[in-house]
């Protein structure tokens, strides 16, 4: 039997029997004793078991679907997940949909000990879930107590470091840059962007070893930690699982000494308040059609090897002299990198994108095109027949269950899940989404007219079709479409596809022969 090992440690499990090496040694000995073959080991280091969004864990599931192994072995089942819902879902997927057995070195399992193993496995899942929730509660309690005592819980902010007692002290390599930033901003002659550019030019980096941006400068110029305080913010999750950044923050007197005077800090906040009041009208009267989705083509093609900014190459929407001159401007220079892309007026780019969208039309038989493409990708000679067959079987099973003809609940659930899984694999996007995409592309001109002069409504319309716009000079060189529009236009499902549309020529400022459209994923060109 071919085994795949999965090992994981989170940040609080770096020692003892939870180490990656200890887990792997135990697994290797177990596999040898069973006479099996260990074909692959998947490792997640410093990854929480509360989330299923782990790189190696995701790869394991992909390889399981491809049948690269017959069984998965873990040291303990809590390595899979400490969230009981995730643990049940993943094990069900592996066992009932992919036909892969799941074992534990130290615990009974359904596949090794039958019904009794399934019972114990379920109990251990509940224990792991309770342990994780209790640990989170105790950790939060400990962090708040540390804050009350004046200790900083996270990594030291820019300009500071920690001594052997974990107390914040000035960082001699950064403190002058920090003070310079506060002093420059207090003059009201420098913006956050200006200060970011100055810091980058002088060689300063953030604590994550990244160049400074407008956002990082804005954050540290408002951080009261430099006044000798420490903060505590409880960890609250949003409905989608991400951290809620707006949960209330409590401030306590810190063990460290202030590094910025109260007078200088207050002066900076007064300058910021004045700037915010000044920019309120600009935000109100200067909406942008393509805000946040315009990228510099050259920067995206020549991304620096050491750069780890996910949004590197994004062009900022900006207004100069009130609303007289509005443009998209590449941020590379403010991050300390060179770029030849000049500012380009918003109407030049906006007009090109709108005229491109007005030319895009789905083929007449776009539904058949998507079905054929899926069939080519998944190896189904007649995909539509298989889809109809699955839906018919599911409908028949549900009807028999409702009428009480099916008495084996577990068998019904297993078969129902297996069919539903196959159905979802063969139909990756809901029909309603495809119909909506076809309507947007076929009738874009009429949808655009309905927005009248409401730029926010126009931006929402374009955002349903376009993910990114790439600009080189004054020309839109490429566009990334959303996946549903990509499919409706008849493009390949599993690879980027380049195609040419009729050009739009701005008579006064642009001369070009063709505009290349690229439909691909979120990773860029």
C-alpha cells in the first residue's frame, strides 16, 4: 500500500513529540511495520490547525484526488485539523469520494479498528476541537495580562526592538528614521507618500523587510506605542474567518520609555486631521472608474526578485490640483524601485477599457463551448449526458429517502456526497453566474447607459467583468477578465488565452493597431 504522511506544527508546538522530525520518524516506523511504502510527506510548519487553508494540506488533497497514494497516515488526528467540522469534511472527502484510507500512528481509526475505531476517532476530534478553543481563550487571557503589565505582545514596531526582558527599547539602526518621519510630517509639507519615498531612499525597511508605502507610514505615525503605551486588541473573527481589525483597542502604560514627545505626536495628529478634512471633498467628487484594478505592465513583467508585495505594480488613482487633473500613477518609485511608466490621465485609460468591453461578445453557442471545454479537460466524451445522469440519480435517491424507501442513512449520505462532489467538479461555476456574465457582455452598452453619469455604478458594472487592467505608456495592453466572463467568451478553462479585439483609437493622444486581451487568473499576466 502506498502511504502519504502529513505532519504539522503550529507556533506553540515547536518542541517535544509535536516536532516535525519526531512525527515523521514515528510515521516511517509505523509504515515499515505495516509493510507499506511511504511515497510522499507533506509538511506544514507554523500552521494553525483551526484553518484548513494550509499549503501542504491543500496539496495533499489535490494529490489524493489524482490517486497518487492509497492511504494517509498522521501522528495524531489533531494534525489534520483541530476544527471538528473541517476534520469530518476532509476525512469524508478522502474516504468516501477518493477511496483513500486514513490512519493514525497513536490512535484507533475507522479504517484500522472498524466501528469502535470510528467512535474513538470522533471522540478525539471533539477533544482536539475543545483543546484548540480553550487554548485560544487562555492565550488571549495571557496576552491581555501581559498588556496590563506593560509588555508589548507582538513584534517590535519600526524604530524599536526588545531587550532580554522583552521590554521595548529604541533600535539604534531605525530610531533616527522614525523621528525624522514624525518631524517631517509635523511641518505639513510632506505627505505619507513623500515620507515613504524618503525612508526608502535612505535604505530603511519595515520590520517585515519590505519597502515603506503610504499605508505603513500612516499606520506608524498614528501608533501611540511611541508615547510609552502598549495596546491590547481581542482576536475577533469576521464571518469569513478573517480577523476583524475594527474590534476595540485598549491602551495601557508600557514598561518602555517614550521615544516621541507628546507635543510632536499631537502636532502630527492635528496635521492629519486637517488633511482628512481637506480630502473629504476630493473623495466625494473624484470617484474613479478603475480604482484598484489598474497595473503597470512593465512592473508586473519585471517584478524584483526580493519584492514580496502582493500588489506590486498597482497604479494609484490620484487627483492633482483638486479635480483638474486626475491620473493613474505607478507606485514603484514610492516603494524605492525605478519605473519608466509616467502618469496617465484617467480618461485615456477608462475610454479604452469601456470601448474594449463594448466589443466583447460571447459566441452564439457559448453553453456548448463550455461543455466541450470541460469535456476536453476532464476526459468525458459526452459530458452533458453525464451531468444529466448524475442529476437524475440524485433526484431519484432524494425521492426514495423522502418516501422512507431507504433505511441505511449512512450509505445514502455517502452515495449522495459522492455524486454531489462529481457534479460540482463538472460544473465549476453556477449557471446563474454564467447567464449573468453572458448578459453583461451581450448587453454591456445598454447596462452602461443605465448607469448614466454615476461613476460608482459604472465602476461596479466594470468590476463584474474585469479583474485587472494592464497599462504600458498610454495604452491598455492587457486585461484580466473574471472567470465566468472568461468561460462565456469561449476561452480555455485550464490555461490563459490571448486574443485580439478590434482596436479603439483615441484620435488626440493614442495611435495603436491592436489591443491584446489576456484572460487569466489572479496571479497577473
